[in-house]
C-alpha cells in the first residue's frame, strides 16, 4: 500500500477504504493547514474547516468518483469552507453587535394603561408637593413649567 500513487489512494478512498481515507487526511493535513493559514489568521477556524472538509468528503465519497485531481479538489474545497466560515462568523458578529443595543419592547394595551396610571400618580404627587410648598416656590415652579411648554 505504501507504493500507491495519490490517484490510486483517492480511488480506493472513493470505494470506501477507510485506511486510504486516513492516508489522505494524514498526507494532506499539513499542507492544507499551511494554505488555510494564508487565507485566514484564525488557526481554530482553519482546523475546523479541514475537519469539516474531510467529514464531508467521507460522507459524500460516492459523488466524488469524477475527481481526477484530488490535490486541486481538496485545496479548492478548503478555500470555499474557510470563506464560508468567515462569512458566517461575520454575520454572527454583526448580529451580536446589534444585540448589544438597547431597544424598547411594546407589550400592548396593558403596558399603556400601566404607564398612564404611573404618570397620573406622578402628577398627583407633584400637585400635592406644590400645594405644600411655600407660595414663592410655587410661583417659581409655575413660571418654569409654563416657559417649558
């Protein structure tokens, strides 16, 4: 088996030979990893992309009988996986940045009723405070509120 050509290893892998699959993985991993790091500076993303690539080719090996250059196929597939992962990560980053912004939630009529009751209660408290204030302060407050309106 050690004298097999890469194309023979690929053909055996496509036929379902698990040992040839392992040989492909071990034989290409280092080169794919180095290439992946040129495309992306995140080593974990590159490792995941390589793992996903090999999982995919194992699961879909029946569809890969037409591949004549395994080397080109693996490198191009890795590049696509990395670009897809980077795009997905960018979307998640955008979503998480938007999630940090505050926003109001509207709960319906009940919320409006509660807000109105709270506002009415605040008005009553303010009126009571004004009634108990000295006339000079009442006048100052009255003048202040009319200029604001």
